[in-house]
């Protein structure tokens, strides 16, 4: 059975940037509004995330699959990695 989701606790991605960290690891900075109130008030939080090149490819592929599923209207997936 899927877990109960509190949609009020899900942040909204408002921006991102990507690059490399020391020329070895992939790096991204995600910018989020933590909740609807923050979004409305323009409050944003930034989170830098470093990962191996392999993990970055896995993330990219997973995001592409999720985006394709969202465009098709599939039921939400509760799988976690």
C-alpha cells in the first residue's frame, strides 16, 4: 500500500544549476520553495548536492522516466532508490 502523502510538505522546485565539483564529481544546486506559503512569499532555499558521474546519470535517467510518465498521466510511483 502506498504511504500517505502530505502534499503540504512537498517543496516546489523553483530553479537549479549544474556543473562539476573539482572537475571530478557532478554538482547541482537546487532551489526550492519549502511549502505553498514560502512559494507565495518568494522565499527560496538552496541546496548544493554533489554526486559521482554514475549517480548523476542515474538521476538524469530517472527524472526523464518520471517526466515521461507524468506526461502520460500514469499513476504515481512510490518506488524509492
